[in-house]
């Protein structure tokens, strides 16, 4: 289906769980080991977001057309907007020899499980729904109705994330330092020592 390469890493979790922060730290610390698969979306860019960096911003019509042609590995709809991971986005990272990292929603995880990608699945858990709500409100990027939809979505995602067997590891992000250490340890044990060299230097 897609070009063979290193086993991908999937980070999943509710909006506001901190998965993006963990992802940024991983890519910054190991730029030669990991590459980010840039997703497509039909929503407009938020302040500070750049096309081709945070998302490939496109139209719903173009995404539906590409989906019909079999160009997407997974897609999902949230608040009327389409999101998806294209086969090309994953292949672009794999051709560099780096481990492809995907930041996707629960529905995308379910779809990827039906492919031959065989990724390592990480679910990032917020400390509580109350803390999640506080984080989302501090962003000040959405109206109240959209915020409530995100919180309701988060409850469903957490329920799925906590079910045994759905993910290889569940990381509780009540401290970004602790959560990142857990993520690095998990990667080190399961990805052919992808972070071993850095770990060794930190032990000195």
C-alpha cells in the first residue's frame, strides 16, 4: 500500500492533552531520527499555522476527490471539517529513512489498524476533563459551542484510549517532563533503539 520503511509512531489524544508538545520535543531532540507526517485538512489555518508545516490546507471537495482515488490512509470529520493522512505524506518521510510520526484522531487510529502500516500506538491522556477544559479555554481559539463539542469528543476518545489493547502505551500527561520521559523510554525499547545514542550521552 505504501513504501516500506521504519515502523511508524502514532500519537493520539484529545485536543489539549499535550500530544503536540510531546511531538515537538521529540522532533527537536531527534531531527535526524523522526519525521512528521503533515496531515491534510479542509479547515482554514489558525493564527501562526503555515501550509505544509502544520497542515496541508485544502478544500473539502479536493479531499473527497483524493479520498475517492484512494490517496488517503485515514480520514475523519470534526466540526464539519475533514482531516486526513495521505499515503504520500507517509512515503515522503519514509524515503528519508526516518521514522514517520503521525498525530491523528481516534477514528484515524481505527482505520490505520486495518492497514499494513503496523504502527506503534501511543495515547496521551490529560490529567482530567477539568484540566483539559482549562487548557482549551486558555487557547481562546474557539466559540463556546465548538469548545463543548471538543470536550464531548474528548470523553469518547479517553474512553477508547483506556480500553485494553487499543494502544501499546497510555501516557498520563500531568507533567510534560514525566510524560516525555515515558515517551522516550517507550520508543527506546520498541523502535530498534532509535533514541539509544542520545540516551547514552545523557547518562554521562
